[in-house]
C-alpha cells in the first residue's frame, strides 16, 4: 500500500485496535495468477510476538483451494470521507479523500482438528454475539459437528502490517480543526468517525 511517511502509523497496537473495531475484512489470494477475494469477519489475537487472524470460509468457496501455498493479503478499511477544498485557507487546492486502512500479510493455516474449529467458532461468537453463546452450547454435538463440516476454518499468522491513516496531516492545524468541527456534527457515520480519528491525532 502506497503510504507517504506523514500518513504512516507504525504502532502495532493501534493497528490491532483498528482491526478489532472494523473487523469485516477482504481476504485476497491468487489462483492461476488471477486475484480472488472473500469478504469475511475476523477475530485478531496477539500472543507474545505473534499476531493471528482467524475466520472461516464456506467449504464450497474456491479460494480454499491451495490457500496455504502463498502469502495472503487481508484488507481492513471502514471510515472514509470526501474532503472539500472549502476547508483550506489557500483557494488553489483540490478535493481529496481521508481514510484509514490496514493491510496484513501472512500465511494461512487450515484448521482441521474439530476441537480447534469449535474454538474458533466460539471465539467468533463471543466476539460478535456473546448472548448467542449459551444457545450454541445447548446445541447437540451432532448438529454442531455437521455445521463444522460445511466450513473451512483457518488462522493467518501475520508477518507484516501496513497501517495508513490519511487524515489531512499535510494541512495546517487550523484547517484540520475546521474539518473536525464540521464532521463531528455530521449525520454521516463516516464523517463522524473520521473526525474522531483526526481529533485523536491532534492530541
């Protein structure tokens, strides 16, 4: 990902927090030199020096074929907003777009052990719908086992993280404050969230 230095965030904990919050990612691999992508929810864990993403495919998804052979790119991106030149003091300016994105690179490990598959599913349930966990626990083993056979669970051990926060860092403080002020009052989720991240960067 092209990231000028003033947009680069090298704080790994910030990147993890972003993925935890905006956890619906795009997982990209290649088959016969053709890119293939799947949109998936992910959970992310950090243990010692290892950062691991986990999720699962539908078993029929063609991306599962030979998925362990290559480095995988997973993209997490959510808040983004158009930035009008009206916020700048110098009228000789053009529109742009503020956004935040994390790219991760790593190798896939297919999880075949049923207990480990259940563990990933239960981690995802706990993360996304903890109230459902009791219902899940009450389901019969046969039913859960049948459901598990219809998916391919996996983990990705991350080797590289790229974290880009394009938040008008190349503009003056006064110009950034104007954007934050307007976007904070906006009804748009994206504008309000961009304002939140911009304000955090000002602190």
